[in-house]
C-alpha cells in the first residue's frame, strides 16, 4: 500500500468514526492552499512558522513517530495570523473561526501522514497527495 493510500485509509476511518466536526472537504482545500501558498514555503515553511512562534515541539510531534500533540484554535490563529486567516476564509467562503478550528483538527493528522517514519514527503508530492485524499474521501 502506498503512502497516500495509507493517508486516505486512516483519514477516512477517522472521518467516518465521527471524529471530524468541520467541513472536511473544504478544509482539505484550505490545507492544500495553505501548504502550496508561496508565502508558506511548503510543509517545511509551515513547520518553521510553528517553530518561530514557539510551537515547534507541537509541530515536531506531528512529524515524529510518537503521538501527535493537539493544537488549539488560539495557537493556529497565533501561527497563521488574523489577516491571513481572514484572507483564506474569504477565499473559501468560511468564517475565520471555522478555518482555524478545521486546521487545529486536521493539520496534525495531515502532517503526520505526510511524514511517515519521521521523514517529510517532497512538497510536490504533498499537493498530489492532498488532492488524492480529498478526491477519495469526498468525491
């Protein structure tokens, strides 16, 4: 089974078990946009943003092989910033609070699945993987 098949299977199980409270298809679009935005710098740039804001240990847990530490909506807002959240929210027709909550819920799982064995997948594969994940889960 390939990496992205594994992501689809695990995320699909989480979503179907009721763990998700947000518009997950839309949130996958938000995560794809966030990671692919040149201002972010890919997954590495996003992880650096967490580190720069003093949340590097939390983000590192998503890449590592241990359990993922949770992140709060307030911490997401701290890292992404109010202006950027507002811009993303407007682009996707969601409220900033919905975007921040969705990122807090889904980003740890997505980053975890994109870093098997503690190694990040190349950024160009991230876009393909997220797109595949979204298609398989949400049609």
